[in-house]
C-alpha cells in the first residue's frame, strides 16, 4: 500500500501508549494512515478505544489492543511482553501515557499525591518501558522510541500544575537524551515537547486562558493533537534517520 513518499511507515509495527484520546489517539491514527500496524493502549477508557479501533480499521491497518494501569508496577513490567507477543516485533515505541491531573479524578489529589502519581505514570513507566523496549530493539538491530515532554518544563511556569509537570517532564526529557546515547547507534530516541495543545482541558479552559494562549503563541492559535502526531510520524520514519537525542518543540513558536 502506498502511503506517500514522505514519512512513510509502511510495514512498520508501532506501539502507542495512552492512545484512547488526545495526542495519543491522533498519533495512532497518523501512524495507521502512514502504513503502520498499530497496537493501542489505555487504562480503562474502553468505549473510546472501541471507537478508535473502528477508525483505525477503516484506514486498513492491522490493530491490536492491550490494557494496563501504569501506576501499578507489576502491570507495566509485563506490558512489553504482551506487545511483542501480539505484534511479533516492535519498530516504533511511543510513550504517550501520562497522568491526567487537570480534568480527571486525580485532579482532587493533594500536591504530594499528584507528584507521586506523576512519578509512577509519567516517569517510572516511561523509563522502564523505554529501557525494556530499547533492549529488544538493540537485539533486533533497529528501532525508534518517542517520548512526550512539555515545552515549558525547562523554562518554568508558575503555579502548582507548572511545578508538577515541569518536574515530571524534565525527567522524561533528560531520560530521552541519555537513553539516546545508551541505545545508539541502532536505536533512535527523541522527545516531542508540545506547547498549548487543545485537548480536553483546552476545550473547557476559560476565556482568560484562551487569550493567554493566543498572546503567548506567535502563530496565535492552539495547537492540535494532529500537529503533534505529524511530528511523531516524521520522527518514526526513515526520513528522520539522522535525528536522535533531541527534544523538539511543537508549540507554534512560543519562547516565553
């Protein structure tokens, strides 16, 4: 099947964690459109996953699904085994799963509890899964890992959420740089750092936040999950064969 010359993923097998909604869902769809077979994942958003499966199957790619709660250490330890068993091999691994501290039940947790949740889901799971997947890819002789950071993590954002997410995402971004060196030369590791992306929180944000986004972004609009997904497709493809150890902003040019 010809999916176009640019950033083709024809014949590749990809895992996208946290793919029931938002950025993960967009990445899964973009990968399928580019020709990849895709394994999708969620913790418990099964209705959304069922809807996504229908969309992915309409594209014509082979789809697999594995559920796991990455806050539970014993679950994500076996997650990679299940992914390889279902796909046979994995060429692209995307660590998109993260704790929702803004719109979900976890938004009611204390600061310390939120920090622990981020450590478990965003940091520990990303690090352990990346090392596990990376070791298998090194043995196979090739592979690509893509992590998700945050564009304001390394320059700071005031408030509880800013502190929490900067702590977690700086860890992921630092992990990316070091893991890229550890797994070179056959496995590439990069990180996408989204800016103001209109996901569930952005849809319900106040007019003051809408104005802040426009003011802080030179392109004067929210980014979309599809904007991030297109970068993921590029980084997963052979067109990015000389790019590793990078944190790449997808943020409409914001620098403040």
